[in-house]
C-alpha cells in the first residue's frame, strides 16, 4: 500500500482533487501558494521546478490512472497544478493582475479545451495525455496574459 500513497498524494495534489465540487479549480487554487513561493527563486530554478513537477505529474497521473482503471480520473489535479504554474509563471515578473488573469485564462482554456488542447489529451500513455492538455492550456493562458499585460501595449 505505501507504494500507492505517494502517487495518490501527488496526483490529487495533497487531496485537492478529492473535492466533490470543481476539483480542477480547487487543484488550481491549491497551487497558488507554491506559485508565490517559486517567484522567490531565480528564474532558472523556478522553471526547473515547473518542469520537475510536470514530469512528476506524468508519473503520478499514470500510476493513479492504472490504480483506478480510469483513463483520465477527475480526482487527478496535478495537471492543473502544472498548467497553473506555467500560466502564472509566464507573467510572474508582471503585475498581480496579470497573474490573476493568467489563472483565469488557464481555467477557461482547461475547461473549454479549444483546438489542439483538446486533441493532445488523447496521447498515450494516459499520464502523458492527462498532463499534455493542461501544459498547453497553461502555455496559451500565460502567453495571452503576457500579451495583454505587457507594458509595450
């Protein structure tokens, strides 16, 4: 049983994914303290942490999906964690308003899954598909927020 505890803790982001209402949004909200902690690091370390969490997320999501027999379990929110960190990290040098916008845009892209974001969630193995759509949604949200809040506009 201990071999299943760590993937479950990571996949559900320490229980955020167990929320009976909007587990993805709860997982994203549960990411915000980590985002602000990462902003205290130099940018390369900040980026390295996001990459590491994303890689760990593929592993944990895969293990959780295998354990439950579900292809994309709703309780897995590590993908939202990675997407939120990417989106907010892309504008972390800008205003708090830009970071809030990146958060909201990420949730919109994650829920609506436009175009390629929808397509990549079917990638195999399951852990890759679970993570891929949120990584893309995070990149799209962060890029859009950066354009909207850049000082040259």
